[in-house]
């Protein structure tokens, strides 16, 4: 709608050709009187059919209301060499322009606008231009702007402008490149045959980031207000950068709607209010978005935050005005190979934490994520975590094993004494991401190398079996040959040992096969000397709550020198010696891998959860043992018919060294 000014000479009417074809001299000019103002009427567009354009500057919906001023049309036009708008009339008024799209608008060419709304007026007296643009309602399934300087929605001029978006709105060229999930390939083939935008709704957003045009929504000097909301059958989703120009501007992302910021959101110092979902370049991508203005998130809003611990960065907002955050910050961890520290989520001229709550994809018993304001300007994400020992000693952990508590304390010491760059960071983080105390207690029990201590017990028991075989020969006179000698060979083919200390502890089941031989003989009236040598094979299993923790096999060789002093029915005997052993086995170290969301589609559907790398399900180990010790017994032998009574007092002293090496995962230990 164009309102022309009064007077004969309006804009574009300044020259007159003397001959019939418009050529010839320009000796004649029109000197016209000043006119009155021209008023443009209201422009209303209601679009219900799909619009698709090709070519540069092939716009979609254009709603313009222009008011012209009156003037003296010929004034100075001959000297200027062109026609000129007059300047003497009244000020022209431009009415509102309104447009509503009920189906998709897709413009493909460069510098193409899917939706253009303008209210403009000339001002012959150089007064302030009064620009008024009415509502632009984007209700269609798509609103797609063109490449280059093309945009999805442009508000030009006006005074108090509103853009209501219920569609999927973005700007992009006609030949983007993208990826889809392999499982969606058949659906994509069907999509290619259907009319509509070239990018399918299930295209992975991350693959399109380089194809979006520089701006999705633009404004100029008016007060521009964008309302993004979901309707019954449309998305309410904006993807892209925006520049609303001067004026008092705002963007309201209403509950259930979504906004994907790419790099910049220029509100001219205005405020972004988030009641819905806001994300930087989509979930699965860490990025910083600059906001020229402020940012307020209320209790229903979500600021989706990707966390990359390997690079120690998170999504962040850089505001030029104040920030105020309530609602939630869903955390999506893209890597966990370093320890968690502190990270700035938003910076501004001032900052208020109104209760924003960091959340995780699944429950994480070992993390307690919180936020705080630092320096009055930074919103900081940090963690105030319980210790592993506190979690292990919680009754809900299901463990009472002192060895497990020692492992928990060890992990606490490692975590507290190190920087984020720690070789055990992955293990520590995976433990903290477990869902509850029971799972954590079971995991700590699996990670504790119980077999290492249990090796001491097995070596000691094999020593006891060997020495007991020797003492059975030497302890009772009836066993000796008449010349005072005693020779033996002993085999224990299936010596079994089991121990279950009760709920919350591990159980052991050992099988030992011991073979020994030796001899002892009198060398004087009171003294006897001898020796014994033996070999033991081991097969040991350790369980917790019915699940196998470790399985160990091995062997040991031992040799002891024997001596005995006897006087009447009193005696004292000695055994001094030692041996070596070697063991190998495998133990369970599996931990549940941490899940994350790798990305989302163009329309905001999250891709299926993926799993971060784990630590491996088991480790293998080898052990070497060395032992030295002695045993002494003091006793009396009393013959009682066909039986012997032999009370004794025994003293043992043993030194045992065990060294071990584990391989297979970060949960492997050397000792």
C-alpha cells in the first residue's frame, strides 16, 4: 500500500522529454505547488498455500505499507539530473502491515527473504520517521530463508513490531550437505520423492551447521519483538543467528518451544527470555553464543549444556547486559577422561542465580552439581561431591568389607591430590556416574584386588600342610624306624577351603593339591635332623553376592630344614625355610559406561543415546611370591595305652613378599 503525496510532482516525476520517444532536449521542467501528505492504508496478507521460490532475491511473502509526503516535484530535478521527491508537503503516514502464513514458505536463492514486513514513510520536513509494522505470524510447517544474505523473517521499519513464529524457522541455501542416521535411510529415500524442502526433518543438525545462512531473523530501527511458541501441530523452533537492530527489542522463547543459537543473538541491548529449551548449536556440540543484550531463564526453561571434560570446556553464553537464571541446565557429557573442575556457563554485566538446577541424563550418585555466582558477573558450574568412603560406608552400598573401604579411601586420595589431568580420571568419573549406592558398592568391591591379600592366606595354608606332614612323622615315637629314622611322602590331592564372612563381604573357595616328601634321623641321643620339600598347586575363586570377582591359579615350592631335641617325654622341634610361588588370574572390573546424547535432528529430536568409552571388563594379573620363616614347638608326649597325648605350644614367624602386575585397563594396579 503506497500513499502518494499531494501536488502534481510526486517522487519520480521530475523530467519531461521533448520528443515522442522521450529523447531530445530537456528544456522544460514543471514547477508545481506543494502538496498535502499521503497516507498509506493497512496491508494484510493471509497465505494458506505453500510458497517456493528460486533464484536470487526471489522473496516469499512481502507486506509493505508506505506513506508518501507532498512536495514540489520539479524542484531542482533538472540540476540533479534525476527525478526527486518533493519536500514541501505534509508528512506521510504509513499504516500497519500484517502477514500470516499458514503453510510452508521456502525461498532458495541468495538474498531471498521468506517473510518480509515493512512500514515506511517519507518525511519531507526531515522529522522522525514513524514506522509501524503489525504482526507477522509464521504458522506454517517451515519458514526457510535463502542463502547468503537471505533470511527467514525480516522486519523493516515500524515502531512496535511483533514476529510470532510457530514454524520451523531457519535460513539456508538450496544445496546443503547433511547426514542422517543409517536406520533412517529408507525413510529418507521416500522423502526425496516428496515435495518440500530439500533437508529432511531427521537430518542431523550438527552436519548442517556450516550451511545455515549468517542470519535467520533481522530487524532495523523499530522495536522488534519475537515470540517463538509451539502450536498444536507446529514446532515453534528457531535455528540461527539474529540481528534485530536498534530499538527496544526482545525474544521470548515460550515453554515447549526451542531456540538453537549458532553464534550471535543481537537484541540491541534487549532481553532474551527463555521459558522453553535453549541450546548452543544443538545438543552434542560445545559452543559459545554471544548475546548483545540480557538473558533471563525462568523456572520452566532449560539451558542445555554440553560438557567436554577432555578439553575442559562447556557451552556458554556471553551477555552484554545482565543475566538471571532459574529453571534447569541439563548436562550432557561428551567426554570424561579428565576430572571435573569449575566452568563458567554465562557472563554478563551482572548475574543472578535464581535457582538454576544442573541435571544429568541419568541419576549419578557420586556427583552433586551446583551453580554459583562469582565476582557478581559469572554463573559458574561446580560440584560438591560426597567422598567415595562416605558412599561406600552408606548402609545402602551393601558392603562392609574393610578392603573395599580402603579402596574407596585410596580413590578419594587420588582425586583430592591431583589436577584434572589424571590417569585415573576416567575410572573416577565412571564410578561417580553410577546410579545409586548399591551399584557403587558393588563396583568398588569388583575393583578391589582381594586376591592380592588372599595369596598370603593360601601360601600360609600350604606351609601348614607341609609342616604338619613332617610333624606327624617326627612327633610320635611309634612312627619311627627302630634305628631312629623317619621318611615320608605325602599327597593331599583335594584340600578344600571355603570362607564366607557374611553379608557385605566376599567369599573364598580354594582347592589346593600339596605333595611333599622328607626325612629325619637321630644324630645324637637327644637331637634329630632332617629336611622336607614340597609343591602346592592352587585354584582359587573369590565371589561377591554370587558373582565371580576373580579366578586365580598358581603353584609354590617350599623347603624346610628340620631339627628336634627330645629328653625323656619332653621335646622341642624347629622348622626353618621358605620358598617361592607364581600365580596368574583374571578379575572382573566392569563398570557401566556413561551414556550421552550425540546430537539431535533438524526438528530437535534427540539421537539415540551413545556410550562413552569404558575401562574394559576385566584385567589379567600375575603374581610372584617369596617366603621365609620358622616354626618352633615345645611339647610333651604322654603315652596313654594305645593313644598318645601331646600338648604343644607353637610359635611361628613368617616373612612373605608378594609382587603383582595387572594389565588390561585403567583399573589395573601394580603392587
